[in-house]
């Protein structure tokens, strides 16, 4: 039995504002064993509190889970690696407030670092200023590399698409990408929950982020075919579990 389940959200547990049919039973079954459930999302357009409230509204029992985002991990990365630095931040208003409340200094005129999160309020003025700072050679950090974000109506552009725009304009890639597949974000959770890697499972729907992150972190890794990845995209003899959905995963794990 695993002690810590780390789940992606979009495409794994829900799509947009709709839970997958098996999601609530999955939560009930794993938490009844005493396992901890953490939702680990690359989507940095909202705060952990906003995601928590959304999950509760969708019917997930209060107190049965935690949420950790690439936005949170980016704040921790900044504090550990650029202590005291001022930041020009592309972010939604709630995420911007989260950065400020954590003590990070925002500066729109002469920043030490530029940070790209999933800013759904992005404007031409904001992205133009960001590109100017990147051209000046300032350290450039991105919260995650996802190109698209799944919704009920299909895919919409995500941070990876913004990174492509910035590279086309400036010639630069980010100096650091914090979220999945960077295993550091998962290692933060392993440390926080004080569990052995053998007791952890990473579950997601994307080969290049969720699955790669789990494999690089050295934990049991499972792909569910409810989101971006189709069975045709799965390599032969994959070094990870492949399941149709979350309940199929539990069956394969022997629950």
C-alpha cells in the first residue's frame, strides 16, 4: 500500500469544472487506507486555496487532501536561490497577491528577476515589458512548461506557449523551469510528508510532465488515459503503469 498519492488535476482528476466519474470513489478508497492525497498541479493560474475551494465545491471531502502548485514551488525556488531579489511577475491577480504576501518584492521598473506563471490576464503591454527585461539579460524563471491546458472545450494556450513567444522575440529560453517534469517539485513534497520514495506514487495524464517527473524522482509512476495522452502515444514496455482511469489504476495496484 502506498502512503502518499500525488495526483495531477487537469486531465487526471477532472476536466475543467467536471470531475471524472471515478474520482470521488478513488479518493474514498485511498484515504480509507490512511494514505495521504496531494494534488500537484503545474497550473499556476490560481492559488492553492482557490484550488482547494474548487475541489470542495466539486464534492471532494474537506480535509481529505492537500494542494501544491508550481506557483508555490516557484516562490520557494526564488527564496532559496534569489533571496531578497525583486521580481517582475506575470501572474493572475490572486497569484500575484500570493507572491506579495509571501514577502517577495515586485518591481515593474528595475527587477532582478523575471518570473513567468500562467497569467490568464496577460496583455500585450505586460508581455512586451517582460520580453524587454529578458533581452536585457535578467534571470528568467518559468513556473512550468505545459504548452496547452485542457478544458471542456478543448485545449487553450499555457505557459509553454508563452515561452515560445518569448523565445521567438528574444532568443532566450528560461534559465529555470520549476514545475513538472523537474523532479525538485515532487521532492519538496516527499520531504514535507516525510515518506520514503518507495511509498509514493505519482499519477498524471501527460508523458512529458507528470510521468517524466515521477520517473526522474524515482517513485512509482502511473499514467491515466483520461487526458492528453492516448494509448497510441504510450511506448512499448513503458517503465510506468498505464491505466484507463483512476479506478483501473487501483485495480492494477491491488486495491
